[in-house]
C-alpha cells in the first residue's frame, strides 16, 4: 500500500483543531442549529440491506441537502452497538455530509453470524459499497471525499478498513478498542474477569457468538487485531483519536503513539468522560464536524 502525504496546508489546519487544553471555540453551527430548508434538494434517509457473504447488513443512509455530490462518512458502532452515535450522524449531515450507518452481520437483527472477523469484513464491504459508481450516483456521493469513523470496537474496524483503502480521506476514532491490548490483559485474573463480564453483557443482541469464540478469535489473531499496527499502516492521512478517561482512554493513548510514529500530524484528545461520552455529546459532535470540515470543506 502506498503512503499518502497530506499537504502542508492540511497539516496546519489539523494542528489548529481545538485541543483539550485550548480555549474552547464556539460550537460549530451544524451541531446546534438546522440549516436553511432546501426545497429543491432536501435531506433524506434511506433504509436498505447490504449483502455480505453469509448474511447481510441492515443499513441506513442519511443524505445531505443541497445539489451535487457530497462528502460521505461511514460511521461504525461498537460492540455490540448499544450506543449508535446517531446524533453524530445528524450533525455530520447538517454539515453537508452523507452518512452511512449499519449493523454488522449477526448483530441487531442483521442476518448472519457475528464475529470480529466478520465485522472487519463488513466494514470493508460497506466502504466498497460507497465507492461503487451506482451507489455514488444514487446517493450523490463524492468518492474522493470518504471518511471512516468508529466508536470502541468500531474504531478498530474503521482503522482496519481505512488502512486497506488508500482513497479514504480521513479517519476519526472515538475511544477505540485495541483487541491486542485486551489479549495482553487476559494474562491477569483481573483482566480476564473484566473481559468475561464485558462479553457476557454484550452477547444478547449478537447471533452465533460466544465468549469462547470471540476470545479465541482475538487470541489467535494478535497481529491481525492490533490497532496500533493498523494505524501505522494507515500512514500520513488525516486522523483524529478522541479517548475517554473513564473508558478505554489508556488504549487510545497507546495506539495514538503508534500512529504518531508514522504520522506526526495524528491528533489525540483524551477527555474526562465515560466510554459513551455521556456528558460530552455536543463536544464530540463538534470535534467530528470540525475534523470533517478540515478533510473536505463544504458550504453549509
């Protein structure tokens, strides 16, 4: 895979994005206010199914208002996906972006069997779906301006897909999960107990997955499921990581260091909040919209 080098102007713009220590700028208008109605090209929402090997993904496309083609965000939820971050999808759409969300095979009623390998395949399938000429024409997608974002497990899936596709324009990770760090933690009784409790609480909406199957999967594929390695493979394209102190922010810090070893412009912020950003939803939407505006400016 060839490495992409972002222009100096883009690197400078990324450096100007707000940090946790900087004085907070005003909230981006797309986060807190609806745009003027566009009767000729109104926003919309389409629900459909994306075929995926032994099953399919139930998906929703939020289409932005305005004529012409739009930059598009692939937004991936976590494990199992109780927090779907649809407030972020709406903010991105108000900012002029289409947004594709989905449920991986075997999750939340999507046909098929859930596994981490399948979820990675599904993220890749969804990315290819956005790049198909027929999809781009139908939903007015600009295939040169596709960004992938993911929360928790979806953060790993987002990085995995983006690292494999040089045309992805940007990557935004929300308290991302690094399976390889979880595998390392299984060496201690405390780590194993924590992982077992996490999986037990997350299995109900998943089809065909067990604690044993999921644990053996990441233990057998430590290189494959290494978020730091995937971020290093992503190269020097725009990336922002927002971690949560009361979530898995320690993982975010480690993988950000891996990313910054290859890409000094990779950004990391770790906020004093929980894994779901329960008291930072406006701030999170603002960070996402501002990142998207740097990667592919739109007129709102």
